[in-house]
């Protein structure tokens, strides 16, 4: 959830980034983003991230309508 919006560009919104991260965690062929390093990269490489208990707690609270772009500046 750290790189989703950055990788997708400035037009990404929080709800979309959250959903993209959840889908990434469900992908059995996922690879950690190249920008992750150290302990966070090790966590992202875990083979069990597809399990519901690891990603289901992350939700987007708020209006589900398209949001304003996230500023990456």
C-alpha cells in the first residue's frame, strides 16, 4: 500500500490504490515493487499474503465516488 498510487501516477485515488493493493496481494504471481527495501520488502514477499486475514482489514472509509487525485509532490 506504500507504492500503489506512485506506480499508477498522480491520477490514482485512495480507494483505487487500496483496491489495487488488495488485488496485488491476491495475485499468486505477485512480486514486491522494486522501490520497497529492507523489512518492508521481506514482508511484501511473504507467500501467504493472499490469506484474508492479511489484507481484509484495510478498507477505504468515505465516499466511494471518484476522488481527487493524490498529490505526490
